């Protein structure tokens, strides 16, 4: 489902809260040229080059999918909103315990 930038962050927060206990979710970033058609075959004229590239952000949890398109001028604002989301919602990560090998323990 394609939503605007602020609605994407809000829906992403809801996704993170629902995924906190038992599942996970993924977020992808992709440079997008704005074309929704496939590249033409050889011998046909190519699609025009875009004046500016866009950023396509996708989030997925199980069967729920979200996406938004970010313009170049909105990228810094969107990245700051995404960073704030990451800081506030990624507190449930488990710390990995490092296991010392016996050879290191004997040497040092």
C-alpha cells in the first residue's frame, strides 16, 4: 500500500509494535527512476532519463506491506524521521554474548 511519508513512519511504528513479541519486519531502500514500465527491447527507443531520482522505501511484515516514495528534497527530513523511529523502537534487541575460545584464554 503506497502512503505518504509521515503516514509511512506512523504505520512503521505500528508494525514495529506488533512485531515486537514474536516476529520481525524488514525495511528496504531503493533508488527509483519513476518508471513503472519495463525496459524496452532492443531496437525500440529507450525510456527517458529522469531529471531526478526518487527513493522508494518499503516495509514488510508477514503479509502486510507498506511503501512510500521520497523526493530528493525530502530525503534529509525523512531520514531524520526514520532515525528517530529506529532510536525509539529498536530497544528490544538482545545483546550477543561473546564466547572466548580456550586458546585465547590460555594465551592471555
